C-alpha cells in the first residue's frame, strides 16, 4: 500500500530497504553459524587436531600416532581416527603384509586444514605467553 503522501511513501521504501538489508544480514549470520558448527564438529574435542597435526609430518601407523600423542588411550585414538576418516580428513590404508599393516594419512581435505592449524599454533603460542606464562 503506497500512500499519496510523499513522506509516507519514501518512509515505507526506506523501511523496506532496511528490512531487506537486515534480513540479508541475518541470513548471512545464520549461514556462517552453520558453517562454523560444521567445521567445529569435525575438529571438536581434545584429540582430533593433535592427530591431524601429527599426520602433517607424514603418514603414520597406529602405534606411531600413539607414541606422538602420549596421553591418548588406544580406544580413544581408534574412535577419533574413525571419526576423522568418516569426515574425509584422513584415509586408512591396509597393506597386505604379515602382519597386516595399517597406515593413516591426510586426504586433500585434511591437508587443506594447514592454514587453520598454523593459525591455531600461532594463537596458542600467544595464549601461552599471555596467560599460561604469567
């Protein structure tokens, strides 16, 4: 409904424009929140990022990962490796040897986390200096 009064008409047009901009802002915010939840779902917990970080140094067998990440139990390592594999961050390769050898490596998607890991390490170093170091 457009009024014949110019002030009311322009007010309605401006209000509609503001409403549209607010709606776009809300949609953008909601989309970013969904994306961040998806990303955090993949890297959540105490162990997944250390596992991925260990694999940035090369392919590793289960025992090697357990030695690298000293506090993790075999059961927890196994669970986290399965979750990372399901999310296509790592791949599990079976070698037909006696005994059977299993090796874990990063997928291209897992390798794409390098910038994220670098930023987390930079921030972690800053955090240690600011909070833990005091």
